[in-house]
């Protein structure tokens, strides 16, 4: 067990050393480009958290440079060269977003290519979603990242954006969501058999598919800050659960410490007037009930599958941000939702198929208890970092 703690400490050190680069690894921004007669109307939306990263990166620039930095991160080109942008104007978008609108004139004919440089330097894992609208045609959605920063507008229309395209977007999103991937990996670590792993992952899938659908269809409208904090908290709670239940670290101080930490974070968030305060208080109350129930249960695997489904509800709101931000018409939203869900599940299945054999080998080389303790220690450090930055950042 000493080696397991040592491996966990090394994992913590890696988290601390790389924390600045991954403060918010799941950041997503949006832009919509509407082609009208002789001009293009652009709308860009960036979360306040990502906007603060841009402000820190441009601290030496004149006051008011943030909106210009966002606008200038886009270049629209026609056959004869870059289209000329008008001054940007900020729109009312609520406390979580910075939203800008501006127009562009393309003297050399219809725009042919869009290049995006927004936030890729500040966060290499950033995802930017582009929606292109022309006349009465169906809008086209594309996902850009640090490896693919341009959209050929003619090719985008030829490609379309049906179920297959949204399935690809779902795969891209799950594979760039490190907190989701870490959560799935911890579910596997906590499973004592492939049947138990399937039960836990299926519960998680059912949970996030439900809330992804509800949020994308507009039935519920969650706020980003509480959702992101709860996603990080769920990772920490499953890490504690694995160390306590699978890793045989049976000291009462382990779950009690998790409950106390969440309660302290909730109080601190309430003191600072942060949106995540109530969500963290709820997580603390849930944990205070959950760990004693787990300790007394005769079939903990079934209980853990149910809790995976409960946490899946929270993660589904995180997935829904992508589709909600595209603002697709209602007649196309169902197909997009189906394709995106399929893509998320395919990406998740790929992670399970790769992770389970590696986990089996690790358990044979060391022991299930040692693997649980080592992975839980590293995941707990990562979760603590994410909870604090997403609550107070």
C-alpha cells in the first residue's frame, strides 16, 4: 500500500505542475455567421471564465481591448482578400457570457473561408463551434480546435451537418472533456468485474443522455458555473469512494473529510456570492448520506450504478452546452441531438475498451487496492483543483 500512496503523490505533483495549463480544459466558444445581401453578420460568444484568460494574456494592452481581441481572432476571406470588419458591439448575454456582434463587408464576392484563432493559444484543448447561415438554407455547424482552425465555407455546405456530422462532434467533445474521461476511468477502477463496470457505465450513460436531451431541447436551462463545479465535485467523490470502498482505506476520516471539504467550499462560495454555493452544499449533504448507506449496503455494486446515473445527470448538462450554443432550429435539433448522443457514447465506449485491459494488467501487477488508492489520490487532487478554479476562478 505504501507504493500506492507514493504513486498517488507523484500524480498529485503532476497535477500541480501542469495545473496552470489545464485550469478549464473543457472550454467552448461559439460564433454564428449569417450571410445577407452584400454583408455578413457575425456573433461570437465566449464564457466569462475564458474571457478572463484573454484579459490576463492581454494585461499590457489598453483598457477595453478584450472585445477587439475577440473580434480580431476571426478572419473572414473572400476571393480578393480579407473581409473588412466594422466596430464590434457587446450584447446583453447574462452573467456567464461575453457576446459580441459586428458586420463584415466582402468586396471581392461571397466569403469563402473563415479562420479562427480564439483561445487556442491560451488553452490548447479549447473547442470552437461555428454555425453558418445562408438565406433559407439549413444552418451548417462545424467544430474547430487547435489542429483545425479554418472552415472552407463552400465545403462546409457540401458536407452538410446531419446525424453523422453531429456524431463526430460528440466524439470530439467527449475526447476533449478530461473531467468526463477521468470520471469514466474512475467508474472502471471502482468496478470489481466487467459486469459491475458495465452496470456503472450504463448508469452514467442513461443519466447524461437524459439531461443532455432535456437541456438541448430547452426543457431545463442550467447555469454553467454550478454544473462545472458539480462535475468536478463528482470526480472527487468517486475518487474518495474508490479509496474507501475498493482501496480498503476504511478510516471514517476519509469520507468525513470529503463532506467537510465540500461544506467549507459551499460556505466560501456563499461568502463570495458565487453561483455554485448551493450546488456544493447539496453535494455535501448528499455525501453525508451516501457514504453511511454504502457502508451498510449488502449490494454496493447496484448502489454505485445508481449513483453513477445520478452523477450522469450532472455531466449531461455539461455536454448540453455544445448543442445549446449552436442555436439550431427546432426541426433540426432532434437529429442533431441523436447524432451527438451517439458520438458521445462511441467516444466513451472507446475509452472503456482501451482502459479495461490496461486496468486488468495493472491489478495483476500490483493489486486492486493499490490501483484504487493510487488513482484516487491523483484524481482527488485534480478534482480539488477543478472545484476551486471553477467555483472561484
